[in-house]
C-alpha cells in the first residue's frame, strides 16, 4: 500500500497526459470526448500515450455516449477494444455495464473482467445510476473488478461524501472505492478526511485546456492536488 492516497487524473489528449504526469499524478485514465463523460480512446491515442507517459495508464472501454445498457454488438465491440488496449500496453481498463433495470450487469461485466486479466478493472460511474448502492457494491465485487469510481450517488463527490464513506467502509479489503466527480484543491482534503479513501479521481474540468492551449495551468492544478495528498492525515483540514 502506498503511503499517500493515489491520484488519478482523467485526460483525453497526449498533452494532457504528459501535463498530468509532470504535475505529480500517479495514474491517468485515458478517454476521448470527455464532454460526454468519455468514450474508448483510439488505438493511435493509446499508442502515443503509452510511448511517452511513464505512469500507469487505464483506458476507458465505452463504445458510445448515453446509457450503459449495451446491445450484443456493442458488447462485442467492448471486448475487441479491451483486447486492443491490452495489446497496446495499457495498465488497466475502465468500464461499466447496467441492465435495463439499471442494476449492474454482473454476467457481462464479469466476462469483460475475465478478458482483461491480468489487468485490473475499474467499474466507472455507471455505478451511480444504480437504484441501491450497497447492492450494487456487492454486484461489482462479484464481477471481479478491482475498484469502483463513484460520487456516492450524488452529482459530485462532495455532495455524496456520506455515502462514499459508507461504501469505503463496506468495501474495505474487498474492493477499492475511488471518489470522483467535482474533486478539486478546494475540497479534496475534506473528502479524503471523511471517506478515508486510498485513491481519488479528478478530471479538473474547470481547467481542462483546449487542444491548442497551454497546459501549464492544468499541470499546476494537478500539482496542487498531488501536494495536498502528501500532507499527513492529521494536517488535512
């Protein structure tokens, strides 16, 4: 176990991934089209990031925007994309499947988790759309996923902090709960202090630069988060 909580930063370009690494991120989640919550990155993007970024890279496996109930054709596409991600040296994958009742699709998620091995699977914020988070927690554990990215069912991690604390406690020693959504330097300390989570996810959506922009501000904001995570728990306000 690392001494400090792990910082994952969500990115959609090579430049952003490099800036996140320079800023002190421990891992990046690689997607495309973050405006719709992220979809599977292209093989070219995965290859470019893998060749230049030295921290772990987890690839999103999501064939389209919208809901998380996928047709059999879309499911097969996810399996193909997962194989591509493995072949290109990704360190993990991020995915989530629900049924028409919004409960976790345990069978098909387990199938993808098996295909991903030995790579770890993060079940993403499709989790927050389930009707009962505690039941969903047990369902995700049954799939073999290693962690859950969640806001505790709220619009943001800050608003769902109470539920996040309960999930961290319920999942301890069985699965990692990674708070995400709206996490910034202004609230990360409170969220970690309340939840005792060992990993945290941020997209820094308010400072994500446009493709031709200067990434120094993004790097600086990642650096602020990284520095805050290095403070001893007793010093976190």
